[in-house]
């Protein structure tokens, strides 16, 4: 199963959701890989801590080698790094992704990630992909390569306006390049049940028959501690309310 976490809007929790769902899958015995395609490297730092700064090789190396035929290419699995957590690996991002994007686009390497994921699926039960906050080459490549798409949503009007365009873009990619791609659902994140506006917006999305997943992720300062310590919630505090929400969300996706 190859799952992309995507929203064109920044700050909606893509990296947090990617890493926490992956960590739960790994904790349940599934061999799990996180692929970080965002030059900001947030998922890489979340899972590797300071070691992410010197991580080698990276996903940038994997993609860069497709630009040349002069040397033997290393297989995708050679670009995977272990994390401190059992059953959890990462293909780390690099700021060099920003430099490579124009070359990759001009050489039309948009399907190379799909080839890599087909290889990696032989080694991993679950692949989670963190994407940049833009519909660019990396995001399109991931959606072309994936089985499922998860859409984080942070309950404000700007996110809601962007949501409709996002769904149209995903449908277009499905129609043109990946008929198997399914929108698995909208993940309501940073939810505040006592505030009227978030509930109103979610209710309206449900009325419009949009695929809002039934588990909402609460707003919590604990997640900041989780980021700082480079420990997904299942390893930081398994009993915390937010951890239990991630577990429930994972169970819904695996049902």
C-alpha cells in the first residue's frame, strides 16, 4: 500500500500525520517506509532528529541519478535509511530537491518515482509519502505512484477554498495517469471541538458528501514536544488523547 499525504496549503500537518500514521503501522508489525519529498525535510527531522542534516543517500540522490545514463544506477532500496524505531525506515529529503526540480521536469522524469515504489513495495508493507505544499513535480510524481491519497484539513475557510481545487487536481491526475488512485479521505486536523467555526465547517463538508474521515485529530501542544524530541506520539506518550486519535485513524484506514 502506497499512501500520499497531500495538501497544497502549508501548515496543515502533512508531516505530522505522515510520520505518526507510519509509526503506528510500524508499531503494529508492518514494515513501513516514509518517503520525504519536501525540501523542508520536516518528516526526515521528525524521524531522524539531528541526524537528518547529514543523512545520505537521500531521495534527491535517487532522482538525480535518473538524469544520467553514464553510471550504473543504485536501486531504490539502497537509498533507504533506518530510524530509531522498529520496523520504520525513511527515505530522507534534501534541500537539493529544490535545485533538481527544473531538470527533472525538463527531462520528463515524472514516472521514475512510480518505478521506485514498485521496487520498494517488495520490501515494505506500507509506504507513506510526505509532499511539498504545492502541486509541483514531486507531488504529481507521488500521486502518479500512489494507491491512496490522504488530505489533511485544518478547519479554516482558506483551507476549505483550497480543498475543492485540490480534489479537482487529484481527479485530473487519476484520469490522466493513475486510474487506481483513490482519495482515501479528508483528515480533520487541529480540531477544537469547543469552537463553533471548526464544527460548522466540518458539518458543511459532510453535507456536501465530501469524504471526511470520522476520526478528528485534536489540537494539542504535546505534538510540539513530539516534534522537538523527534518521537512520534506512539513512542512519546501512547496513552495521550492525540495518540489514541492517531491509532483510531490508522484503524479506519486499515479496515
